[in-house]
């Protein structure tokens, strides 16, 4: 997990849709920029959640996030947003306690209850 730049709360790299990019490719790019993480991102989402994105001088923006799991095979020591964020590994249950979005916490707890790898898409399980 990483901290958000504005509030410092624990979040998962997710990013915004990118023109001409598939959603899982955007996740891969954002994971590298935000967390310095490289690996395989599944094309099969494991869930969704909603949250309000706080904007500095505008109204909050409602966001719908599709979660694509990633098997991380390398963490860079130097990455784009390293001075703006903290990066830390947590167990799934511990991560669920740290996030502020109830739907994301529920998604993480379901993963923990389903013994994580059993719930992951087949394309990702092959890489474990």
C-alpha cells in the first residue's frame, strides 16, 4: 500500500483512465509511478468500490474504482513519487483496517476470507 499525497491515508495505487490504454495497463503504469512496483497485472478485476476524491478548490468528485490484482516481482528503490508517498506491505486483514473506504475494506476482507489465491483470477494464480 501507499499513502495518498494529500491526506497521508493508506490507499492502493489505482490511477485514472488513460486515453488509448486498457484499464489494467493504466494500473501497471500507476503502480510503477506511485509505488515503484513492477509485475503482472491481471486483466480480470476482483471487485469495485466507490469513494469521494477530494479536490483542492473544487467540489469532491465521486469515483468508481475497478480493482485489478497485481503480482509484484520487483520494487524499485527509486521511483517517481517516492518523495511524496510512503510504501508499505500489509497483510490483507491489516490493509482492510487501514483503508477509509468501507467497500474497499469489505473487498479486502473477502479476499482474506477466501484465502486470497483461491479468489484471484486464473491468469494471476498461474504466476504465484
